[in-house]
């Protein structure tokens, strides 16, 4: 999920009664909810390195033990420094801080699992990818559900209110301006923002923020559960639709659409091709072909040689539905590689790469 969703998840947890567990509870929950994304630094080094490293070491079981310990230690040191500066005794308690840090850190890969990008829960012991295929990487309904109690609690000052107004305008511009978002999504988003503004102006839930935060978390969990079930339902419906046509898929992926819980983009992989469908539960024809099929490219000496190129190590680690296009050149071969989760045809885009080979299938220097 995106950083806003992770931050709001930690902030909403911090608005429940958990904030009373110990001083520095809120920083533990908010920082912990974002801690696994320290691997984002790889994006500034190399796009391919990011593909191979992201959602791995810092999102796996070992990190779920180490990161809470590190965060707890840092907060305890901060508490001691503040206590020394103010001339008082340290107040933070290690046990509750560690529990809250663990809760927040674990929430991060669980949320990341919900989209098609995937996460490697077992790193560094096993690099298997796990995919929830339930939420688009930016989900406006998660923002609304997790943002409500935080906005109401943290907009009491002029500075706080101004900051939320700026964020509200920015997110509204993003949601309403997104090309793939249907009109109903834009209207519902604006209605949701207006409802939060009304609650703030009317003073509703003042003094009951912990209860509201718990309610929002429960509603968010229910929404996520429904979205997981909807993706599983879409896959089963497509499998039945294909069975009626005597098609036997190798794998089916139901990808959530941005802002539309009632639509799924489908990738069907068979032995030689990728097929693209849509499941739209509001349509009179709920299952339809959305794009022309493409060849997978297959496993052959040329594609295997291309995957040995150093600059596609990350792509090879990350790929789920790889497509290969091989072109013969005067000096050898040009192999275009992509993952059809995000790039329909092999070429440019997220995770796409080109490898040049000579006639002996050796990678040519870039």
C-alpha cells in the first residue's frame, strides 16, 4: 500500500485506547507502521535493485522481530534524553512500547500483501512471493475509513486544520483527477470528505475519538475482508466461464481496479498466452474480453540467457507473469521483458527491461 495508507493505519491505532498504554505510544504506532519501508532507499540506487530488494528483507519474518526491537530502543533512548533535558525520570515502559511497535510493524506487510505487487513474508529464509490481489495500491476508501478519526482528533488547532485542508485538497485532486476512476467513485469520495468536514464542524464524536477510531478500524477490516472475498469470487467465476469454453488456465489473477470495488481486471495465463478479461458485477455482461491476447514468449535458450543479465536481476526476482518478445538483430538478439500485471506488452513501464545478446547468447554490455 501507499505511505499515506500505512501512516493512517498507525495513526488510527494511536487514536484508540492503545495510546494510553505508555508514553510514546503514538510515535511507536506511526513509525512502526512505516518502518519496513526503509527499503525504499533502493529506489534511489537502481530501479532493478528496487524490484529485487523491495518487500523482502525488511518485510519478512526476521524484520518483524528486529524492527520492533530497534524502534523500541530508539524511543526509550529518546524518552531518556527528554527526561534528562526536563529534569524528570523516564516515563516510557519498554514492554508496552515493544508490543505496540510489533503490532504496527506487522501491520505493514499485511497491508502490502493485499495488492498485486506482493510481499515476501518468509525473507530472508525463503523468497516466495505472496499476493492478496484484493486492493489497488492506492485505495481511496482505505484513506477515508482510516483518516476519519485522525482528522477529527488532529484538526483542533489552526495549524492542524490547515494541514488537513491541504492534504484533503491534494488527495481529492488525485482521486477525482485519476483517469481510470469512474464518476461514482469521484462523487462518493467528495461525499465522504464532506461528511468528515460536517462531523468536524458539528463537533460530533468529540470526546469519543477512541471509540470512533476502533469503529473505523473495524469498518476497514470488514472492507478488506469483502475485497479479498470479491477477488476470490472473480477468479472462480472466470474459471467457470473458461471451463464452459473448454479452456484450461495455468493461473488466474483478479486485479482490483482503482476506486471501484465492483470491478476486477483479470489476467489468465495458459501454456502459451496471456488473456485479459474484466469482471464487472454492475454490467449486463459481467465477464468480457478487455484486451487482445499476447504470447508469453516461453522458456527457451534466448530468454534464459537474457535473464542472466545483471541489470534484470531484480526483475527476474520479482516477476510473476513475465512476457518476452525476441527480435533478431544483425548482431544477435534483442529481448524485451515485462510483467503483464503492469505492462500489457513487453516494452517500457514498471518492471520492463531490454537485454541485448550477441549471436552466442552472451549479454552485451550496456
